[in-house]
């Protein structure tokens, strides 16, 4: 089905662990299910260890390898640089790639600080004049049920939005012996649960409602302050040694805020919700109805239509697998659900289309900066008795 006459888009990817694998799958799969205007070519994969990056490239379908991301950016057969590394590298790689005239897909959160995110958004704006696109990997926007929720809000089915209730619950570090991997170190990750998973519910809230978070009050906590240093760092599953080190990020973050359209919103991001693996949930209540989504049932969107007579109203389950639902028509017959990996395929598809059609690839770096400003406001508030903290520019 892939049309060999379609012009190629050479992709170069940095990092080959968790996100590297999901993005590799996405680049391979997108042109096989969607009729794309450009054909992604898995040109080169960059890592620091030659043997390991070679093995990863072979396994995931990359044509060549580099052991320095600068060499990847310099390659003539790379037109798009895909950044799947920890946050402390995002700004440097993205700025260099845009400068070199490459499109960029950068994993979330956009950066480790507002200053970095501002520099990246400014560079992306400049690069836009040269026809370059820069997108942030807020992949949950691409769940069909979430994209449907946004459509329904935009169509006015919920009326005036009064409440947003968003949580992102995980439990992978409840064991105090879980080692001090990069996600638990501020200098590498920027923040903890807040920037890692809180960033997703901030973006999701702004995406689904079309409103910005204008101010926040926050609380953060680090329950386990020392952990064993990792022996072998293997992403979310690693083993610890004898020596211990300080945890320098939050384990959990709670905050509430106001939206630009007048709604009240509450948020909770934690890695300590025992039994909750990847429970990203959002509920929106409006004057005409409500919507509720839970990633652990990702093919479903619950909708309550307040305009129905009370005797027959109530939440009903929309199975977001119809050809009329966003993205779903490219896949399986109705009811044959999609999974986590599909969101990255949709992300690749949307980016390729935006590049070919010479329009912004959303979420843009400016959207990523808006999220970063909310995260920074939560941190500032939490550090100062949860004082109300406006979000600049919102
Ligand atoms: N969209 C999502 O839902 C989602 C999910 C998980 C992670 N992420 C984001 O993706 C990014 C990566 O997370 P991950 O879970 O894949 O981490 P990971 O630890 O699984 O992988 C990180 C990779 O980056 C490589 N790396 C680190 N520094 C490097 C450097 N200087 N040069 C080259 N390679 C380098 C590592 O070797 C590894 O291959 C983070 O920003 C994270 O927040 C997004």
C-alpha cells in the first residue's frame, strides 16, 4: 500500500529506549495505514554506544547509526530530527536541528525550564519562516476518544465549561528500593511526577477545552528522599546497588487552577498511587453535559447529555472505534480497539501531513512553552505555601 512514488522524508531519531521504540514503530507503521503525502524513511538512529545502537537499529528498522546526535543532524538524508532522550538534552538538540534546517519532533515535556522552552519556541518561530515545523510529543492528544472529546467541546455539546478534573496516577516507584534513575534527578528530568505526567494532563486540559490555565495553587511532595544508585539504568525497570543518593524531584504534585473561560480545574500527578499503572483520567462538566475519559479504558468516552429528560439522562459509553471517529477509520472494524502504540502512529501521521501541507504541527513548541509555564507556576506556588501564582502569558 505504500506508494513508492511518494517523496521521502528522511527521519533521524535520537534515543532508542522506551520512546525510541514507540516512535520507531510509528514511523514504520504510519505510511502503511494512512495515505501520507510524504513517505517517512528511517534514515538513521543515534545513541552513544555503538554496539547497542547498532543492535537497536537492526531490531527497529533503521538504515544507519550515529554515535553523536550532532552527526545525525548533519546528515543530508535526515530532514526531520526526532528527539526521544531525557529532558536535559531536548533544548540543545532541538536548537541545533532547527538551526541546521531540520523539522523537529521533541518528546515532552518540551524542556527542563521555562528559559529553555522560551528559547526553543523562539527558534521554532524563526524556523517556521523557513518552512520548518516543530512539534512536541504530547501523544495522548492522539487517542481517538480524546480527539473526539475535543471535537464535542468545540461543537458546544458541553455548553459552558464549569469544571475540569484531571489526574495521572502511576505506582512504579512505591518501593523505596527502586533505584535513583534519571527520572528522579532534577538536573536530568527537570521535575518529577509534575513534569513527566502532570505535563500530559495540563496539555490535555488546554487541548480538550481550548482554554488556557491562567493561575494555579500547588503542593508537591517527595515521599522517599533517598534511593539506591542504579546499577543498570533500564528506563522504568532498573536495579539498585549499595550506594544511595538523594531524590531531587517531586514524587507527587497536586494543584488547582482557573481556566481562561472561567472554569475551575483540579489536577493530581503521582507515582505513588498503588495499583494504578497509567490511569490518566479527565472529566469535564459543562452547562449542557459532561465528558469523562480514562486511559486504562482508552477506546471509550463517557458522555452525559444534560439536555435529555432526567428519566433517561446519564453517562453513556461511546466506543470511539467508528470510522467517523478521529483516526479510527484507518484501522480495524468498529469495536476492535486500539492501544498505546497507535497514539504515536497518529502523531507521526499528523506531523508528516503538517510538513507536506506547510502548516503548523500541533502541539507546537509555543504550546509546549505554555505547558512549561504552568509547571513552573505550580513549582513556584508549592515552594511558597501554595500561594496563588498567575501563569505568565495566559
Ligand atoms: N509521550 C509520552 O507519553 C512519553 C512517555 C514516556 C516518556 N516520554 C518522554 O520521552 C523522553 C525519553 O523518555 P524515555 O521513557 O524514552 O526514556 P528512556 O530512559 O527509556 O530512554 C532514553 C534514551 O535516551 C538516550 N540518551 C540519553 N542521553 C543521551 C544523549 N546525550 N545522546 C544520545 N542518547 C541519549 C538513552 O541512552 C536512552 O536510549 C523524555 O522526555 C520523556 O519525558 C514521553
